[in-house]
């Protein structure tokens, strides 16, 4: 098997962000761009010689070609074995499971998550470590350093073998195993949940609509929900993955999953609605005519996780990203379990999960997961919900109303200002940062500020300190305002404004969401001069 060494030079901007290296697809297709980065993944993690990796992606445009390049480079770098999903398909959670189950050295996941795909869309490459989770910063920093020093990369001269057929082939000394992408994941879900109870739920006429958004969860949801659990055929919609996600935006929120929202608001709406994103790690949950915010979903799942076999008496703690609402904190307090607040990005949950300190984790951005893998997991969240509803008996909307009646409601919304000039975004953040120390005690929009800081996280396990993770302003009534810049955008800067207003258990939980948030929205404008800095009077995306 002839291998060659190709001379190259460093390419600017190959610094992994919140979730790997994410760029325009066209950028990744520039010859040498992907090759440089893949070589640096190997070089930054002690070389590929003798190692085993899981490789797969969400099926977006360029997925299969990129996997061909990775196979040729892994073989040329001396890797012993690759485990690849058939046709290059693996959801992010399925890849995380395979990395752990087969005790591999890590995995390379190709996805730009919920960003649009296609020739003019986005592409991404993420390295996951041997625990199955996104590489922690010390690894991504080492990879990045290599990208600034690289002089050559190694690649097989021949094309890679056929990844469309289940089976094995070799390239030099490297064995490539092409496996069914769903099998191992389905087995894991069977181990966690009461499939019998969920089957009975469907037999009794319970109806679900799962929108796979033309993305990777189509085959997973069809096999598990329809084939294994007996949901009627057609319960999974947009089930065939397409390279450009059917021209859509595979982001499961009320704006982009509008087809699901329309179905769930119709006269004959199913009992339960859900959607997942490009690579299958996010989830959106709906009841009839009701969107369950991801922050509320995390709180409710924590409150009722004991109804699922894997979690009964086993929830040691819970963790949420800092911008996620404080609804789950109230549940944790009542359950007398710790609640950790981490920076944005799933990688920060890894140490807590590995140490057994957190069992359930979640982010406001439609990410929920548990210690079963080291990624968030869209279909897992749907199955935990179905397990809970099957065992509890109440309708999801009723369950949530009862929850608010007991804990109070954290009204919550995120306002995104997209593609704003980087300098304008940075000016806004630094001006706000300057003001922070003087804010406590001041009143704004009729609310008194109790605390204000730029969030810093001291990891309780490895003592690493991560600073400047977003500005948070808390009010004495339990409401809160958070602002940070996105780490996953590929064009300009995205300002995220996270708004939370707390109304206690005896208050009105039926207000219009944006109206209820009125004072917090006004406080955001008054403290950060958003209109002045961005030139926009309303957010581009409100979720
Ligand atoms: C976004 C979400 C964050 C999530 C990440 C990767 O990152 O806000 O919660 O972990 O995508 O899916 P951001 O663009 O805000 O940096
Ligand atoms: Zn994703």
C-alpha cells in the first residue's frame, strides 16, 4: 500500500470553537484544508500509530469524501483500526457510544450540527476523546498549536475502500470495519428505558410526531420508535437524511422546526412532538399546542427520571450550562442533589460525568443528556420523556403545569443577533464588562440587581479555570439576564441574549412568554445598549 508525505504550510484560523472546527463547506473543500487539520488531530494527540478510532458524520454534503480522506490519512499514519458507520453515517451520540463501548482511542465526527449543510452551507470536524466526549480544551489547544506549525501530512495514494457495505477491508496495516450505525445505539437505549411500558403506551393509541428534519436521526428514530416500540408508520417525518437537509436548517427550535409546530398546533395534533438536529444530539419537545423549553425539559426530566429503570435512585447530581435557566436548580434543591453550573459547551460536563458527580446534564440550546455517553443525545431525551409519560400517565402539558404549580415557572427565551460585525459585538461586551462591578444594588426596569459578573468556571475535578464565559446579571426576584458571544458561528459574531424571569409557585404561569419577559428585555437594552452597538432594534432569531 503506497503512502505519501505531502508538504504543506500552516493555515490560519484552524482553532476549534465551542464544538470542533466549523467552517463553510467550501473552505473545507480547499485542497489541504481538511488534510492539515486531520494530521494535527493525530499529531496533537500523540500520533495515530496503533490506535483505533470511530469515524462518522451526519451525512451532510462532503461527508463521504471527507471520510475517504480520513481513512487514507489514518492508514498512512499507522492507525490499527477504524470503526465507520455504513455510508459514513453516525449520529454524534451513536459515535460517542461506539467510542466508549469498543474502548477506542477516540473518534472523528463530521458535522456542523444544526448549521445548514450543502455546497454553500457549513461543515465541521470534531475530535472526541477516549471517554466518548468532545476533546477538552487542553487537547483542542494542542491540536491548534500543531496547526500553526504543520509542515507535512501523510496520506495513502489510493482511494479508500467501499463504506457503503457492512463488512471489513484493509488499507496497509489498518483494518476498516463498516458497521450498522443504529444497532449498538438501539441496544443501549433498550438497556436504559422501559421499552415494554412505551410499547403499551403506543398500543393504547398514544401518538407521536418525530421530525428528523432530513438529518441523521431519521434511521435511528424509524428503527427505534416505529420498528421496536410500535409507533405507527409515519410517526417519523422527514426521515431520510439528505446532504443539504432538504434545503432546511436542521435546528430543532420553533423557528426552524415549523413543520412540526404546525402539526402540533393542528386540530388533530398528536400527544407528543419532537425534533432533532443535523447530527442527532439536540432535541425539541412539544405537547399539543405547547413548546416545552429545553430548560424546563431538563428540570422535568430530572424531577421524573426515577420512572426510568436506569435512573431510579441513581441521579447523583445534575449539571446545566450557565445560560440555561435555573429551573433545574430548584428541582435539585428539592431532591437534595448537587447542581453544577458550567460554561456553554458539552465538553464541560465531561469531567463531572466521568467522576459520577452529575448524572443528567442539559443546555438551553436543546441539549440534554446523561452519563450513558459523553455527548448530548436527542433521541435519548425523547425516549426518557416517553418512558416518563408511559409510567406517569399524565399528559405532558398537564405534567408541566403541575410542575410549575409546585416549583414556580422560570419564563425563558433567547434572543440572537446574528452576523454582526465582530468589532461591534466585542465593543458591546467590553462596555458591559466595565460596568459590572458597579451594578449590584442598582435598579433597572423596575428590578433590583443582586449580582453581576463575567462567568468563570473552576472545574472541581481538574481545577482548570475557564474565564470570560459570558456576562450574567441576577435580580433579587430570581430573574436573570445573560449575554455572550457564540463560539460556533461561521460568519461575523452572534450575540446571544438569554432572558429569564421567575414567577413563583403561586403566580400566573400562563402569561405570553415575551410579555412576561418584558422587564428583563428592557433591562438588557438599558444595560448593554444593544441597538446602539448592533444597529438593530429586534433580534434576528427569538427562541
Ligand atoms: C451553541 C450552543 C451551545 C452548544 C453548542 C454546540 O454554542 O449555544 O449550548 O453547546 O452550540 O452545539 P454557541 O454558538 O452559543 O457557542
Ligand atoms: Zn448537534
